[in-house]
């Protein structure tokens, strides 16, 4: 049997250019080096004995956090992808969504509704005599923010401690007037509307309304000397103010506000005596005048008619 020549089809032992042919039936312990490993060519496709070529597809890629976040919902939950398993049911998100409160649409409409308001108030800026007012107002809303109304009030007065202190120290009673009743035609404008949550459970709706009106008030002199008669005056009284309204139900609200009633009042003459202005008409003709700002704090409850309303969606 002739021996094969070197380089013809085999390799010299120890040359490293090709692996020796495997023995028949022997598979164990043999590592395939690539496509050229078993061809028998001497091209040297393997870089050295025992080196393993892993291939480009088996090389691990470096992680990318932005890519991972883009692949899911941003909160760690995978986005549904075509061909993937179905997305989790809504019930699976119950624990993560239960604290989210949906802001409802405006729950109270005033358009073409009538407000019946019962109110009570007290004077804030008079330290001699305090007036308590009880009354009501009937308002009709032309739009959801504009209204026109009629107001009427009845007053009760109470002398405060400085009234007696001035009398004792000056030996003279102060000159004061009492208010009997008033009425006004008012215009309301609602520029502010909002909501706030109470303990993340209850949403309360509120709004701020500005008021301006014109009316009349009856003022009566309180004579320093009871022997002289008192006189009364009907005074033109514009008013301005602001209210804050809280919505409890579709037909009931509570209100708190401040109103300034402005008028020029007529007071008893300082030098009135038996020989000078003894009658009420003479005292009124020579009365002293002064600009008065009767600032009052008011609380009220409103009933709205009709008691319900409906939303109308544009077609």
C-alpha cells in the first residue's frame, strides 16, 4: 500500500492546518470548528488548536434602559404586541388605579333657573351700633354666569358698649341712626368656578360671584333727647359685594359673602334744642349729612327652581 504524499489530501502530523480524520463511529470529544473544518483543505480556517468560534448570533447585546422602557408602558407593564399573549385584564390593575379620581364635568347648571335666597347678615364696621339684617333675594339667571335679582331686608339694631362709654365720658349721647329696611335691584356675575377634594373622597364644587346693584334704604334718627321727635329718610343706596357659593345638591346651595351698602345719611343736628329745631321737620331740614359705608357679612341658603336640570349635547 502506497503512502499518501504530503499536501495532497492529508496533513502532516502536528501541522495544525487541519484536524485528523475521525475514526469511524467515533463522535465523542470532537468539536466542529466551522464549515471548513471537515473539508480537508489546508486553508487554515481555524486560528489555533482548541479555539471555538461562537458565531455572531450568540454574542450577547448590551442592555438599553430607554429601549426597555419604550417597549413597555413606562410603568413596568409590557405593551401588547402583535403576536404576543393577550394584554392583562382590567381587574389586574385594580390596586394601581384605585387612588385615581376622575374629575367630573360641571355638576350644577344655573341657566334659566330661579334662585330663592334666604339670608341673614350683621354689620362689620360700626362700633357704636350694630345692625342685624334678615331678608331674601329672588334672582333669575339669564346665562350660567349672569343674573338679575330683587333683594329686600329688614333690620334690627343693638347699641354696643362704646355707646354707653362715650355717654359717660363726654356727658353727651353720640349721634346715631338706625336702619329699618332696604331694597335693591342687583346684577350678579360669576367669573370663578372650581372644585376641591375633601380627604380624596368627596369633590365639592364652588364658585365666586360679584354683585352690584342700586336700591333704597330707610334710615331713622335716634334722638339724643327723648322729648324731641325722630325723623326718617329714604336714601339712595348702591351696593357692591362678592359671594362664595358651595353646591350641596342640585337644588340647594349655601353662600357666604360681604356686601357694602353706600349712602349719604342724615343725622340729627348737633345743636338741636327746645329753641332750635324742636320739631322733626325742622331737624330734618337742617340735618347733618355724612357718607356711610355699611359693610355687612351675610350668610344665606339658596333653593333653585326648577330643582333639576339636563345637559344638552351639540349634534
